[in-house]
C-alpha cells in the first residue's frame, strides 16, 4: 500500500472504487434479499399464527416500513455530522457492522414487537450507511466524478438484481434441486425464475438459512471497507473538521435559496414518492396475485428482478449527467417522471401495466437518489458535501415519515377493505404539484447560476 507521501495530492484521501464497488454490490445484495424475503416471511408468519390461534398482524409490512423510515428524520443529519467529523469510511464501516444484529435476530424468528425494533434499527443504520457511502463516492478527482457515480449506482443495481434471485433459490432449494438432480436442469431454472410455480410455500427454517448468510456478508463488507476503502491522506477539498466549520456549513446551507428550493421539492416532497413504493408495492403485488397466501411467490420475483435491472440502466444514465452541473430542468424531469409513474403504479390493475410503471419508476429512482447527493452538491461549495447530503436526506426522511404515519392511520393495511391505490396516488399528486413550483422557481432564479458562495 502506498504511503501518503507517495501519492499525488489529487489522489490523497480519495475512494478506492475497486474496493467500494464490491462493498456496494454486497450491501445492496443484503438489502434486497431482505426486501424480497421479508414480505413472504411476514405472510408466512401471519398464516402460521392464524392456523394456531396466535396473533400476527396481516398488515405488519406497512408497520415495519413506517418504523424503518422514521429514523431517516435524524439519521442522515447525524450521518452527515459524523462523516464530517470522523470521515466517511469509518462511519460507513460502523453502520455495516451495526447491521449484524438484524439477520442474527431474524434467524431466531422473534415476536412481532421485536421485528418492529429491528426495522427501526435497519432504518437508522441504513441512513448512516447511505449518507456516508454516497459522500465517499464523491471523493474522487473531478475527471472521475461521472465514473464514480455510475459505478456506485450500477453496483447498487447489480447487487439488488442477484439478491432476489438468491433469496428464491434458497427458499425453494429443495424443489429446485429435486428437479436438477433428476437431470431436469431446464425445469429447475424455470422454478428459479418463476416460470413454474412451487406448490408449497417456504418453511420458516428456509428463511433462517438466508438470515444467517446475510450476517456473514455484512461482517465481511464492514471489515473490507474499513481496511481498504480509502486512500491515505485527507481529501484535497476538505477542510479540517471542527464544530465551528460544521455550524458554518448549516448557516450557509440554510441561507442558500437554491439549496432550500431543491431540498423542498426533491427531498421533502420526494420522500413520500419513495415511500409509496417502499411501503405499498408488496400490497400492490398481492392485489394482482404476485404474492399468494402463506408467503408463496407467484410473480413477486419478477418485480424484484425488474427493479435492479432498471437501477443498472439508471445508474449508467446517471453517469452521463454526474459532474456536469445539470440545469434545474434536469431536476424537474427527474421528480416529474418519478411522481407520474408512482401515480401509474397506484392505478395499475393489470400485470403488464404494473411492470411498465415499476420499470420507469425504478429508472427514475436512480436519478432521484443521485439528486440528493451528487446533483445537489455540484451546485454547492465542495466543503459542504457531507453536511449538505445529510441535511438533504434528512428532509427526504422527514417527508417519507410524515407520509408513512399519515397513510398508516388513514388507510390501515390490516383493514378488511384496504386497497393500496389511494395512498400511492396521494404521494404522486403531491410530487407533481411540487414539480410545478420548482419549474417556476428555476425560471426566475436558474439553479445553474453560481451561488454567492461560489463566486470568486
């Protein structure tokens, strides 16, 4: 490993993309195995409880997502401060190791109230990990900014693509191996990709194996990132971290009109649009028959594979904008397409229509993720990077949390007549209205114009 003095100044403190990219792949592999398996797992737990006379809410997924998003009100802000003070690599590493208790606890099939606590912790560590990770990826020489963002978001999609496949392979491994061991390899692959349905839903012990494997992956990621994720030295545009600098960061951000405008639209109103899919897509899938009683998968895998496929494409497309200080119109198009396709998901009644809407929505999601970090910080002084990202995503978490709690009370997911369309439509309509406001603001005060802090 090269020492600090052997590195050119522009490389000191920069992210090692060859290390960071695999960590991102495995981290989102972890997250998307959970996102694929947990709705099935909770459905299976509810069915077992019902058959044995016990209590386990059928709407627990909406509760868990509400608990998971709530820490995003303070988690991103906390992560931004910690990253500014201790460094992105250390904070990201700590968050990864902190996730270890989640799969370990789920492997023991805890009671419902404890799953809620784990969801809260998943949200908090996820917020810290995301802020530190997206900030670290910006710590590269300017000429590599587009590449680093493309690598991050494409890696996110790659890990997310293999997560659901792995989850289905483990859950239905006996039926798949039974066919393959008899020489019917094509039949086994048809089961993996849900071209053929499996008659029996997975057992709780099948879920346990997945949770133990996830415990290993998050531990390995934390160790690898902590040892080799960043080059020695301090990143060239970073000032030494002091509380005075942190307080100055907040003052500058709160008095920068373009930051306030972008945060209000992309984050505060964008948060509910994120939440609409995060919370209600599994219910939407169940309403069209992709998730069956007892935790069976009869098409859910296809929605889960479609999402990361579009993330890969979206990540590559993000690389074409990153580093170019894209105009305010780019933000309008990102948020507008995100909101309109959410509305499309809310009214979908047919499988093919739901697939099309989810595909466009997830493509736009990558731009929205980037908008909270790369896009926004390109219009701000470089030393505000970590604090700006943390504050921006705090507002995103606030918007999603308000939306989650409101819709949970307005449309209880365990009600007999519950339908996921209205809460999804609410988020989409709010997003479209906010886009109109951002478009008018950009016409009056173009986002691309330098802030007063950026003028020499």
